[in-house]
C-alpha cells in the first residue's frame, strides 16, 4: 500500500498544477490576440522573463502582475483561473444574473505569500474580483516590494489576525470580523500576526 504524500507535498503539487493552468490560459489569451511575449510585456509593464516563467508554470506571482497582464489583454483576470469565464463574458440579457460559488469549487492559486480561491469567476463582465484568501506571509521582508494595482480594495477577516502595511508608513490591525476599505493603488501588503494563517475575504474593484 502506497503511503499518502505529506500535506506540504500535496500542497506543492496542487500549487504546481494551479500555476500550469494559469500559465496555459495566459499563453492562449496572448496568442489569440497575435501578441508576442515582448509585446505583452510592453503593454503590461511586467518583465518579459516573468511572463515567460508564468506561462511555463515555473513561478507563482502576485495578483498585481496577473491583473496587469489580464488588463493588457483586455480580459477579466478570472479568465486566467477559470476556463468558463471566457464563455460567460459574452452573456447578455436584462434579467438578473446570479452566480454562486463555494470554496470547494473555486479555482485556486497559491502564491508565495497568499493563497487565493477565486470566487464567482464565471460572472459576465465583472467589475469586482472577489476572493477567499489565506495570508501566509509573516514579515514585510518576504515581499520584493509593496503590492499596487489600480482600483479599490475591501478586506474582512474571517479568522486569525491581519496587519496591513502601507508604503506610506500607515499600519492597520484587523481581528476577526473586522474590515477595511482602501485605495489599492497605494502600495500595501497583508501579514498574518496570529498563531495560525489568517483567512480573509477580499474584494477588489476593476480599473
């Protein structure tokens, strides 16, 4: 009988598959527009080498870089996580459109400092990006830089404790069921400060 891989190994395998799927969708979107990696790099401001590694599933990157690449392709970032998003983006009609999602069926993406579960990915023409996140990072030194992306951001802590650091020097401490709303164009990072990794719901507006 084969031994079951340890939890960390399973997580690494899952994260690798997530990265590969995101990379494949990014490459497909880019090629469908006849755009080279260099062209996408110039449009998005993301380094060509970084884009190449994303497409090959070799690295996980922040929401900021994925959002920049998606915006440069005039695509909803959800299309990088869920194949259904591309088809649903063309839906129309006047009736109410309701999309339900649960953590169990949400596409995942494990980055170095945050793990994401992308919610409502197949809602057409979304103006917000909702996600369920796990804050893994514990120190500012774990980030190469503050994260910045156009729009606004809302976060509510479901469990654990969260510290939000801004490039301005401002600091916000949040506990369970506390929330914050801020301009996400101002550099920021989330840190877990409790014993366990914090669980949060984050909603980011589009440009």
